[in-house]
C-alpha cells in the first residue's frame, strides 16, 4: 500500500509523493507523469533533509504548474527506503531520468555499522543494498540523458564506490563532527567551471561559499588522478582557515551542453536553508517523540544561525548553486521532453535556468 505522509506537501493534480518500503508500494508508471527518484539513505533516523527535499521539489512544481496543467503533465516524487528495506529505483532509460540521494547516519561503509560503534549512530545494517546501488550509479553515470545529485551520506557512498576518497572519522584535531555553518573552498577547477564560476563574484573571498554541515566523516583523496570526466569542485576549509584536505564537492559528469553538472555530489546539506520550514520540521520530529534532547538542540542552534540575514543569503546562494538550480534545469528538461514526446508544445526551455535567478 502507498501511504501518503501528512508532513509532505499535499498531493495535487500536478504533484504527488509516495514512499516505497516494499515492492508492492511502487505505483505504475504513466505517460503523463514525470517520476523523480529520491534515494532515502536515512535508515529511518530522525532528520530534516528528506522532507526539505520534498518541499524543494514541490516549489519547482509550483513554478511549472501553469505549464503542467496546460500540457496535462504532473510530477511525482517516489522515495525509496534504500538502506533499511533495500528498495531501489530502476536504472535510467525507462520511467526515471532524475535521481537524488539523501544524507544519512553512520559510517559510509555499511559493514562498519554494527549498532554499537560510536560512529554508527545506532545503525545496524548488512550492506546488501550497496552493490545494487553501485550498479544503479554506474547506469546513471553511463546515460547522458540521466541526472543525479547526491547529498552528504550519498556523497560519501559515491566517493567510496569510485574509490576517489576514503571516509575518515573527524578527530579532535578537526573539532570532531562538523556541524552548523561552515565554509567550502572552490578549487581552481571549480572557479573555472562554466556553472560554478559564474557565482564567484558573490562568494566570500571570491571562492568560498557558506554551507550547512552535519557530518562525522571527511572524504580524503589519496592523491590518485580522478577518473576521466570527473572534477573536484571544492574542499573543506580547515579550522585554521586554510583550504583543508577533505573533498566536499565532486562533479562526476557534465551535461552535454557543457555547462550544468549532470551527476554531482556534495558533502553538506544544501536542502537546509528555509528557516520557517526547518523549525516546522524540528517541531514535527519532536512531536513524534523519536529524538533526543541533543538532536533537538543541535538542530535548533544550527537553524538559529540562519536567522542572520547575511548568513541566510550566503546559504541560499550555495543552495541555488549546488542543488536548486541544477534540479530546476534537469526537471525542466524532463518535462519539456515528455511534453514534446506527446506532441505538446512547451514554451519553457531548461537553458533559461542558466540565466534566470531563483531563491532571491
């Protein structure tokens, strides 16, 4: 049975959400429904990220709603419980063209999560999902029409799969867990990138962006060359203010237009920027009774930082740069292509995202 979650944006004629915890939950595909696959790696751990992503996708749908109604199309977000239930979407080429991977608790290597070690955050898993997920990632990477964005834990899973960086628990020398508002440092390649480079004038010191962090593990490159077509976009900023060794943004593949990332991952939380929404989600988690006081207070502290208008503007800029506009670009493209395949004219082109601002 497909359960509607009351905490998600309400279903409408042009937007729907469903959750897949078992094979029978997956709704049938439909020619007029553009399905977006959300890979939930949270292992049912209390979080703000999953629902924040649903709300971002609902906002993009609202932007498209007049045209969706005009063409008889709709968007549907299908959330797959990956780590606890082993649910994964089918590879691209059929119903899915856009994939989003969430954050999550515990060690990046699922075999390290025994439910007892201090880093596992009470997660105990066997990792049976990992190999099928890696086959899915490989299919997305190989398909020039498919797109994916990975966030935080998904970033680590992708780096581990590619063997481009090793997960390393943050020790006392780095202040332990990275939480709250932190800084990322764009690499030279990131500054020269045709998408990320256009934001340089708005970034601190010309190449530093503010990010919302909540991570126990750094991803440390071993110095080996990246696979062809991949680009390191950013590193952490170390406690002493210098560029750090941890990898924080990675482009795995670029869109055929040569501008927008097609497969991209970040080790921060670009979905967390809307203060009112974050406070609402925290109170919902508290009301459910499944969070500790430490969990609640850490997130309230982080949200309070976003009340500062300067901080909020910088965080929104990073969210636009690393998540929202790339999603808009790829969703606009999927909708346009679907409309045209059905013989409908669609006056909005995804390239308009490259010049039109969003989020203010």
